[in-house]
C-alpha cells in the first residue's frame, strides 16, 4: 500500500531532493534526469521530465492516466527498466564512437 498525506507527489519531493542534495536547478534536471514508472502516481513525473519510460503495463491505464511517458517499453517491471537502461547506454556508446 502506498499513501501520503498533504499536497505532495513524486515530482514535488523529487525536485526538492534533487535541489537540496545534488544542487540541480530546473535546467540541469531536464538535461540529466531519466524517470521510469508504471502507475497513475507517476503521471506528474511523466508530464514534467522529457526523458521518461513506462513499462508496458502502463498501457493498462493509458485511458485514465493524465500524462503518459515519452516512451513505453515492450516489457513489464524490471525487464522494462533494463530495456530502457540498455537503450540509453547503447545510445551513449554510439554517440562516443
């Protein structure tokens, strides 16, 4: 069970953590943050960040989630995350060559 009280969501708290502990400003966040998720409560993160990944199970709620990720893996859960991470690493390797 996941729950919280007050006007907080993943985006509000993530931005506070990134600023406080990593000194990231908004422009730095957009350049460096990659976010992945698969639930309704991930919508604020999908909406705000430009580099977002959803596991294929996000398709089950595609009609009701306010914001979808920019890319949806063909795999669920951890497999979907690994798929996304591998694509990022492969793109990075290709750009170095």
